[in-house]
C-alpha cells in the first residue's frame, strides 16, 4: 500500500476517516497485523475510539502504539537487548570522573572543572557534536588547518566556535546606490554601517541565549596580520550556502559585496577579546578597546 495523505481542516473528519479505513482493512485481512502510531498521551483515547467504531466493538489485529512502545516491540521481535540510556545526571557523572583523571592535560579547562555548571556545559557541547556528526578527527583537522596561531590558541581544547556572516542586505545597498545627493549618501553610509553592526550584535546575543554561553569573542579575516584576508576563501567555503542565501559575494579582491558585510568566527571565551587589542592603529575611529601593542 502506498503512502497516503488525508488533508482537511480542523473537524473535517480526517481522524475518523483514518480509523474507519484501518478498521475496514483489518476486517478484510484478519490474518494481518495493523498498527496505529500515535503520541504517547493518545494511546488510550485512540484505542477507545477504534473499539467504539468497530462493528464488533473489539479488535484483535490492530495495535495502538506510541513511538517508544513501537521501538520496544521491534527490539523484542528482533531479540535486541534494551540498552540502558544515560540521563543527564549520568552523563555528567561520567564526564566528571573522566575529566578528573586527565585534569593535568586540560590546559584551558583544567582550572574550571570544579566550577558550578561547567560539567553540564561540556555535556551539552558534546551532545551537539554528536548531533551534528562532529568527530574528534574532524575537530582536530579544523584546528590544524587554521592558519592563525591566535585563533588556534583560542579554539584548541575549547572545541566550540561559530563561523558567521552578517550583512547590510542587498536591498539597503541597492537603495543607497540610487541616491544622487552627496549628503544623502553620507547618511546612507552611516545607516548601512549601523545595520551590519546591529546584525552582528543580534547574532552574538542569540548565541549567548541559545547555547547558554556566558561570553563569546570574535575574530575576522584581515583584521590582524595573524589572520590574513586570504582566509576569507576557506571561511566562505565553510559557510556555504549561507553567503548565497544572504546575497553576499566574495570578490576576487577578497572584499565582500554588499560592501557593508562582515565575516568571522565567534568563539566561547572566559575573557572578552577584541581584534583592537592587537591592532597598532591608535587613532582608528572604529576602535572598541585600547590597544595592547606598544
């Protein structure tokens, strides 16, 4: 039997039609077994409704199961042992035991293992790695391929980084190019700069809220000698297909179009880091923090 969709508005009889078709087919093929797959909280209600609709007011070859119960049925029929699944507390206990044994090798994390909530944060990070298929080999490869020694230092042992791209958008860029007045273009330029800054700030706040991170810092290709502008190419490859969706193009000059766009990597950190800290340009109008370069 092919896959069928029963579509209709609320109260149009979709569920009843499904139950009646299930009952009819179960009566036509009494030697076959049929399953009604429903959420856990609706198993009893569904069973009651099917029994009431059945001409015999009883069913022998229709099983009403939830996703979890169906999994147990499959495991039982295939003689698969039901393995115990660790809950969050169990995972945290295992991580604490393992991390305490290698504390001396954890140059970045070793001093934080006893802090409240730290093990829980590591547990969440490892769960995300598993969810997105990021293995230890992939992580080591990414860190090894990073040409910036400063970024490598920030990421090594940390394992949590967020490549990003923020832009003013093609609509705002096209609008500013249509202006003829020099004064209007000056105001438009300021507006475009504010737009990309707000987009970058919004992304940072979203990361903090979504992942429960206390603080992140960012680095951008070309902002420092230790991470040259040529690194835009592999960063754009890593971000694909996001640049195309945002309408951002990397030019042969390694600059971006629209002009007011910024790319980089957010990374979790204990102390706030700004590119400005290692930039020797003392009089830069966009400086966010004093330079540490003497």
